[in-house]
C-alpha cells in the first residue's frame, strides 16, 4: 500500500462521524473516536527463561483394610513415615502440605458374568502430600527418601520461580522500546509526525514449561547414585498492551 493511500485512509478516519471507526491488521488496531487523531492499540510480549529456584514433588501411600477405621489407621502410620522422611531431607513443616485424602470401598467384580453381585473386600485409603524446596539439586535424593519410606504414589517434580515478577524487570524496558518503535513505524506509514503514548496495561503469565523430567524411581545403586532429575528452565511471559495517539 502506498504512502498516499495510507495518508488518505488516516484522514478519512479523522473526519469520520461520531461512531468510532476501526481498522485491524496483524494484532494492532487503529480507532478514531475523536478529532484529536487516530488511536493505535497493540500488545508486545517478551519471554524470559531461567533456571528454576524451587521445586515441588508429590508423594503418597495407599492402604487397604477390612474396615474404614483400620484402613485410615494404617494409612496414618504410613504417612507419618513419609512426612518424617521429607523433614529428614531438610523440608520445613510449612513447606509440606496434604494434597488429597480419599477413602473408598473396594469390590471384587470378577463374578459379575455369572450373575453374582460384587463381593465387598474392604476399604482403601490413599493420602498424598506435596513438598516444596529451594534446593533443586536435592530433588533426586528427596524422591529416593520418600520411596524408601513407603511412598508408592509419586508425581512431579514441578519447577517454578519463587518470585516470577523479578524475572520480568528487564523485560519491561525491552517491551516499551519495542512498542515505541512499532508506534513510530505506524505513524510514519500513515503519514503522521509521530505517536503519543496514552496508556499501558500489563499482564504476565508463566509460559509453557519444559517437558516434565523422566524420574526413574528405583533403588540407589551401590555407588549411592540418586534418582537423576534435570530442572531445565522455566519461562515467564510479560505482555504489555499499549495505546498511542497518532499526531500530525
């Protein structure tokens, strides 16, 4: 599109009636609701990746007994060992949190094909906790300790930043510089002298995480090697939304 055509379009927008006119392309929007000049709206995103500084793992036990009371009692004793193992690896009490307790009756359905009703065989209790630690290099030994203490349901680890906003400090400056350049380019192409910043709004979110590491839950070898865990990097994305007014 030629510069003359862009200029004509911009002039037409300025002279439009009270009803706002909108032109949108490539994620940017130019609107004109007043005679002060077209409004330009767009967003800029910056992604920051870095090594995580905390990790969370989950572990639990499942017990079965003929009565609900006995199943709960056995599970409580097993969970005490699991929590003690986590604390022995330096996990603070405030960083250990119960994430789920489930009690359910269990039935044997193997005779259903013979017209027999399900046979009650007892109650099953599953209980799990999540432990969070800043010591990334100790995740492997922690998992081994939880399994050695009787943990049968293990999941994670989940990696994160304790203060994700701190990652984004430098990204804000980069996003604003990119926005200034983009607004100036729109103004030039549309035949305007420049663009004045009207507003900025921020949104941020944790970006897609690397695939969860494959944790091999197995006995430590003779050399005492712990379960291997690679933290990789975690990503946070900053998105700033801008409004500029194109000026003559």
